[in-house]
C-alpha cells in the first residue's frame, strides 16, 4: 500500500473516532484526579479505495466492522488525554480480478495528549495482515505516525514510518 493510501486509511479511521476539533474540558472536568470515561464504538466500514496487494498486484476491496474502545481523561492542569485501541471484527476483502476472499486482521493504538495551552502530541500505530488464498498472497503493513503541535497550532515535528512486506 502506498504512503498516501496508508495515510488515507489512518485519516478515515481517526475521523470515524471523532478525533478532530473537540471541546475543552470544563473546569469541573479538570478537577484533580478526574475520572476517565470509556466508550466502545463499532464502525461499519466500506473503504472506497481498493488496497493493492504488493505480492501480486491484485486490487482488493475492504468491508466489515471495526471495533474501538476509547478513553478520554482530563487532568488538574486542564490537559486532555485521549486514547483508543481498535481491531477488525469479521473484516474481509474480495479480489476485484480473481474474486478470491482475503481475511483482514487489524490492530491499532492511538494516543493524544494536549495541554491546557493547546500544545500537544499524537501517536498512532496501525498493523494489518492480509491473508489470501495460497502461499504467496499474504502481506503485512505497519504504519507509525507521531506528531507534535505547538500551542499556536504549528506542526513542530512529524515522524512517519511505514513498512509493507509479502509473506
């Protein structure tokens, strides 16, 4: 999968989690030792852009449900901390040319920390395995994104690592 497609998948999943602009915690929520809230979300996904297998070049379409468990916590200084873990539940892919069915195994971790001054950092890791018929149709992809943003909203550091291999 190319870097733009990996990034597009990441953006799609983060948007589904609602990780855009969010309200600041109220003063009551920012009390010392504020309790974290946890939420479970199941999202039915049809990713419109086919994923192209690096092993044989086949375009495959992804569909199914992703399961996310999220945590939101505010701290005594007015900071906001969000995290989530996700995995795929019964997600499959179908090869557009062959009609072959592929199994999609996915896991992610997302963490963001934002101070009261709006400076913050975000780290996301995604790993997915695509398991196809036969010995040469399997591949694994890893994506790591780490961003740091200043209080003025300026991106001050960006680390993006990715790997893709046939197995």
